[in-house]
C-alpha cells in the first residue's frame, strides 16, 4: 500500500515481545496501532467487533484459551472495551509466562482505569505509538539530534557542521515540513489530498474521541458540544497554562470539572501535559497531533508557537522510540522575560530549543538562553531557525540550527 510507512517503534516492539508475556501498544485513535498489530501478528482480534466483544465478555477464560490455540502473539485491538477480560489475562499469564503471548492495543491509558491497572500491574510492558513523524513520512532513519545535543560535552564548530546532511534533499525536507504543519501525522488523515476531506475526517475523529473514549475515563453530564468547545479554548490558549476562571465564565465548566475532563483528554491521548518551570508553575496542554491543533484553533498560530509544537511532536520520538531513555519535556519562563518554549531533561542533560523567525536570534532570544543556561547544569541551547540556516556554533553551549537539521 502506498501510504504504509515503516514505524520507528518496530524494533522496540519486537524486543518487548521477546521479554514480556503481555505487551501493550497505546496511542491516539487512528495513529496506526491496528496496522502495527496486523503486521506483527497473524492472530488478530478486535473488540470493535460486536461478536468478538460479546464472546470475550461472556466467558473471558475460554475466549483467551481458544485464542492461544492459534499463533502468538494474540493481538487484541481496542482491548479497553472489555474490562472483564483483564482478570482472565492475569490468570492466563500466571499459569504461562511465555513471552509474547498477548499484544494488546488501546486508545485509552490503562492507568486511567483502576480495574485494568490492578489486573496488569507488573505483568505488562507498555509502549506508546505516536502520530507519524517527519522522518517516518519521508522514510528516513530515526533522527538523533536531541540525544546528540544532550550527550555532547561541548559544542564546537566542527561538531555543529557535522550535523549537515545531504544538501540535495533539503528542498524536499522543507516541503515536507510545510505539509506536516498543514496535515499533521495521523496516517488515516495526513495522506488525504483534499483539504476539505482532511477537515471532515479530523472533525469526525474528534467527535468519536469525545463521544466514545472520554466517557470510558470520566462520565460527565456535559454535552459533546461543550466538550468540543473546551478543546477549542485549549487550542487557542497556546503555550500557556489555562485560565480556568475565564473558561468557567465563557462556557460554565467548574474548575474541578475542568481538571477531570483534562485528565480524561490526556488519558485518551488527545492532550499532552508539559510542565512550566522557572518563575512560574502550572501545566501546559498541547494537542497530540499538529492537525488537531490547527483545526480546533480555527486561526493561524503564531509562527514561533507553531514551530515549538512541531519540535515537540517530532523530537519526543527520538527518546520515546529508544529503549530505556526517560525524558521530561518542559517550558522555561521567568518574570524577567526569559522564554524557552521547549526543553527536554534526561539523564544525559538538558537541552532547550528557542525558535526564531528572522535571519539571526534576537537579543531577547539570547537573553532567554543565558538565563536558561545559568539555571540548569549540563544544559545547552539550540536556536532553531524556521527558515534554512546552516548549523553554526556560537559557543560551547549554544548553537544555531534550522528545523530540517533538528528534525531529520
């Protein structure tokens, strides 16, 4: 099929199936979980099927035993729809701990559902599948710029210039970046050629998430229309903590209810929470996919915020898809005006990214970098140009690179 792409998670998934009896693959709806399951297993089942769902809920022990008679892993899609099967899964792997017995997928985090979490604690190895990254769409290897920058003792001119790739591919990379900003990375939608078709598809997908997935985590008396309006307000808020009082005044949702709905939206992978550090505190809520953000906002994003979203949605894969690499994304702001829109902390160090729009970083950009570098040990700053710009070393802890260099 022309739109199939090799996923960067595939090697990590193969390793997980060799070590754990149950492997979970989780992520946003239409992110590619079903395609991945069907590629890995010849024994594919889905609880989207009413017949399969009924069979599993009525007699989960027999259902699992019969499924294991065929090839393994037994791949069960949308498994959160039948919570009755999880105690039986627990008993099945207690009796038979063979690795790679079950491969489960879901569009809801199991940690948000108490009965499921209690059944599988210590028995499942969970992985996340993100929307397609730029490198997956273009069929290039998983990039390592973020890891390279975090582990580098110091930046030199030769090391900065070593990041220059094949210059002949640059025009295509920049075209792909522009396309990604408009189309996002959800496989079932981003390859649609007609803008109206993409718009209709993302609207339908959001309705499904709001009407079907969120109630699995948090039942609410709020109408889908009100929940969708809350999502729109979040998208318009940009890279700042929500003003819950303003939201209450505008659409009448109480503070505690807002918190519960935000938790549910994150549990179904619609939102990601990024913490704010520096002189301010509070969560910042970012939509999982680039197209969701653009569709819900219904107006152009500021170019620097759009660049920060693009960086976040692609750079996190450089950690997440490699085994054993824990990381924390955050935003750094101070009362003095320092603003680093995106940073990543890992065992290797801290790297901040500051998008800039002109030919060179502004004085404000430079002051933000100085404040950031003073605050965090073993830190570096990358000024990211939103237009083509060859990598340049500014000093041992700062450099300039463009989006194509950082994301490919």
